């Protein structure tokens, strides 16, 4: 659950469950909040699961398990995937390296299975693994004025750069780590990590001290990320081969063997996957799972759709057959109904902000 539910409630929050963790849905007027983030800066408590990995072999152990190269230097992180033997994504994750441990941030319901799986594979390596989700509060700070916001409240350090590097400092009396994000909202962004017992002070600092920031919840996070062309784990990535999802930023094609690597390499060597993730602008907002058409042929399915406040109309992600992607002309409104409305394929991102999402789907031809 959120580590500061009472504080969110005082701000008028409503709540929902994401991956078994209670998070803020919104604080009312989500479209207005969305625009406040796009035009200024907003703060959202992020509902991550966290796995801590310690021991002398920690970097080699995690590096051998995931799809991207884990950095050895303190102050750096990487976005990566854990795959099954068929090359399908079982979780996405961020790995951050400190002098004493690795912290792995993942979807909240994946932390315990991930820790269990890794413990079963430690063999004789010097590695200790534990779930540490309850130890931390994590707050995303996003918007074109995010850097100014961080600068106005962070002591003893400047805003970190480039993406996925971090610095340590303080906000008020609370020690914090500030990570430069990889632009998932399509705007400049940071994540502020603190001890769970310091989370109320850090949240209030981010919202009301220094430059003001608008608190926002997951409903706005989903509209921001979709407009930015960012695939998310639950809706676009889970169970997909990464080449199909186009998340090439999570892959190091030169590193050694990891589970699923043979499938990734095989699909890469073919040249193009059978499907690709595309952006659509339909006349109305379809349901997830609704079929996508090219003429009379069903050629794909919607994964996520919203009314895009900054785009000015409905936007959707869909997996579409690679050869048919340029011929899409309609989408069903209901996942179980053949009633169709016109839909146009749109180049991603839907909205250009102050940053470009590192997860923007890309393919060898791009």
C-alpha cells in the first residue's frame, strides 16, 4: 500500500490497486491535473516493488539474469527485462548500483516472485536477496519545470544527469536519493527515494515548498505515458517478446547469455517481428482488447486507450501485424462488438513534451 495514505487523503485522493499495491487514482479533476503536469510540474507516489541484492557477487549475479548490462559504478542505473525461456517478458525492472548493494525496482506484484526465483538460483555465489518494498517511499516528479522544482528543494547536491544516474542529498531533515528518469511521461523527470518513515515530510516538501507542484495519481500517469508513447508492463509488456514490444532500450545485443536471449537474437536476426506496437487515433475511446481492422481483416488488438487531454482526442496503443500496420483504418469500440469507428495510425509520440521517452517503441527499420 501507499506509505502515506492519510496524507494523500488529506489532499482529497481516491485510491485503487495496482499489482496488489494501493495507490492514488486521482485527486479530482484528472484532466486539469494532467495539463498542470504538462505545463509545469507534478508529483506522484510510485507503487514499486523493491528487491535488495547484496554480497560480493551481486553485480555479476543480476547481470547474468537480465537483458541489459548492469553498471558496476555507484550512482548509475539501467532499465532491463527478465524473460522466460520463450523470450517473453516476465517483469521489467530498473537496477540501481550503490557501493554496498543493488536496488531493483519492479512492478509491485513481481517483487516477491523475483526474489524467490533469484534465491533458488544463487548456487555458491555470495549473494543475499530480500524484498524491501516497505522500506522506501518513491515519488515521481515530472513536467517541463521538474529540474527547477528539484533544484528548489534539494540540498547538498544538484539535479542529476544523464538519465538513470542519481545523487544523494536532503530535503528538509530527510535524506533522499534523486534519480534522473528516462522520460516515461514525455517530460523532464526525477524520482525521489527516501526511507518510508520520511515519506510524509518529503511528499509535503515536493508539493508545497520551493516551487509548487501538483499532486497527481495513476490515472494521470496513464494518460501522460500513453501520450508519450511509453509502453507499460501490465498493459503492453507482460508476456511479450521484447522485439515485438519495441523496447530496444532494455536490450544489450552484445552481452552474454541470459534466459530468453536466444529467442531475442533469433527474432532480431529475422529482421522484423510478426507484430509491432503502434499508436492509433480512433474517433472514440475503445476498450482494451478491441480488435483493430485493415479493411475487412482483423489485424491486431488494442492494449490501452484514453481520452488524451493534451492530444485533444482519443489515443490508443495496439499490437498490429507488422505487414498490416500501415493499412489500419478502423477499430472496434467494444472488445466483444464488431461495431467499428474510423482509426488513423499516428506516429509516436502522440504529444511532444520536454523529454522523449526512452521506451518509445522502435524497430530495426526505424
